[in-house]
């Protein structure tokens, strides 16, 4: 719990890289993904041993867990819960990635306010907005 007078600090997100690189990576992944606007309804994750597979829906809710009959040849009984969790985390990460790509694709397909303003012939506001967007690295289509 926060003590009175204690300052709040935002976490350092510099490990993620700069905005231009992140956007370029997202655009490259979007181009490489077939039908990003129509993601699959279920996603899988498999643990490192290959003994456990977890299937989740797009919200990350578990739909199915499959454990191979010979899991004891690859895992100890103490390792099984960790393997189930590992498979779940991989499946949940896949669901988050697919959702993010679908959202990115939808946003890329929608006209922005800047595009709408420019299309209506408001040249002066368009130039000002374009200059502001250039400062933050947004390109006008």
C-alpha cells in the first residue's frame, strides 16, 4: 500500500525501443500475417518438453488442456504444473499478439481525422496537423 507523501513513479519502458522501430516491426509483422483482421478463434501454446498443450480463446480463457500419456518420460510430477503454466503463458501471449495485430490492422484501415480533414479541402489545418504529426513520426498517407 502507498504511504502518504510517497511519490509515484512510472516504470522505465526504454527496453521496448523507440516508437519508430516498434511501429516498423508491427507493420512488418502485419504484412507477414495472412488475414490479420480475421484472427483464429483459438490459439495454442506448448511447453518446452512438448508434453502439454493449452488452447485459449482470443480473451485468453482456457478452452482445452492436453497432456500426453507419456508425460512422465519427459517431466517429473513437480515439473508438470510449471509446464502447464508455461504452455498457458505461450498461448495467452499468442492471443495477445493476434489481438494486437487485428487492432493494428483495423486502425491502419480507418481514415484518421487528419485524412478526413484534408479530404474535405481544409488545406491550412491540414498543413498544420501534418507538421505536428511529422514531429512525432506519423506519416501522412
